[in-house]
């Protein structure tokens, strides 16, 4: 008699989990495409068509449309962050580690067009993700202050002010046709003075050659 594998064997459970994970990843990717094309006004029916999944199946993965959209946007952010971490892996200067990610974000339309297009189409939703967008930068600045690499007072006000400059520059980069990335670098240069960095050092950090990266 040929032995049969139990339905709930570890192998079958593992395969099912992998299948569910692949479906979920494909759904998130399709949702990103819809958000990049249509924006927050997209319907679950439009996502269903793009993903080639039934609405019932979509709701098996995500309880609400809002949760699906939020996950899609945050997934794009996390993907970009992982990419940035790989680009700066060999950087040892703490101020370059702070500035290079900001300069790369300004080039998202070139390196991560889907993320840039999602941001452009979902501007009204971006304030909801302010804490996620700024948390890494804010924590980095606090660590530099603790290490006395930056010497500034009114820390949280300065962080918020710099973030406002960065967000404005990023918005310009993804919305204004033909705008130059050097304009964003100049905005970063100006913003760095808020963090107590000298004019000469700010200019050097904001306009230095970027490390090589793959798009």
C-alpha cells in the first residue's frame, strides 16, 4: 500500500503558507499600480480587476480597503528604505549617512517610479504617514546630538522644520515636470543649516557625488 501524505502535514502547510504569501504580495503590488494610476479614490473593484482576484479573496487578505491601501503604501516605503540601506552600507561618515538617503529620496522618480507616482497621486494621504516617513530621520538626528556630532537646541522644532523643507522639495520633484535634482540638493543644503551644520559643510554634503546605485 502506498502511503499518502496527510493534508495537514508540515510540507503541505508550508506550501499553503507560501502560496498565500505569494498571493498577498501580488495583491499588494497590483494595489500599488492602481494607487499610482488612480489615487485614493480607487475602488476595490478596480483593484480586483488589476489583481485578477475576486473581491471575496481580497477581503480574505485584508479586512478593509483602507487597510489594503495603507499596507500597499507602507510596503512601497519599506522597499525603498531597504534599497537605501543597501546603497549606504559602505558609508561610515555619520553625516553622510544622514544626508545621502534624503538626496536619494529626491530622486525616487528615477529610482522607484512606482513609489514616486503613488506619492504624487496620493498627496492628500501623505500626512497620515508623516510619522513613518520622518521617524528614521528624526531618530538619526537625535543620535547625532547624543553623540555630540550635532550641537543644537530646540531639537524637535528643528527636526520638524527640516522635515517640512524636505517634504516640500520632494513634492516638487515628483510633481513639476523638468525640475532638476540639483534644486532638491540646494533645498537640502539650506535645510542642513537648521541642524547647526556650517554653510561650507552643508554645501559639501548636499552636492557631493552620490554612491553608485542600481535603479
